[in-house]
């Protein structure tokens, strides 16, 4: 799993105080990390 995650081409950028992870959409195993990041993004912000 870790090897698959780190082998996906992508870019981490910061914009307007947000960190954005832009993953290549055509990577063979991009569905799992993308789903995990979507779940993390759906969490409420800490108070």
C-alpha cells in the first residue's frame, strides 16, 4: 500500500491557507488514496 501511494505522481501546493494534493488521475491505483483523501476532507474542522 505504501509503495502504491508514493509511486503516484502528484504535486502538493498551498493556496489561500489550504494545502492541496493534486494526484495524477491516470495512475493505475489512484482510487484508494483518492477515496482516503476525500474522506479526510469531509471531516469537520477542529474547533
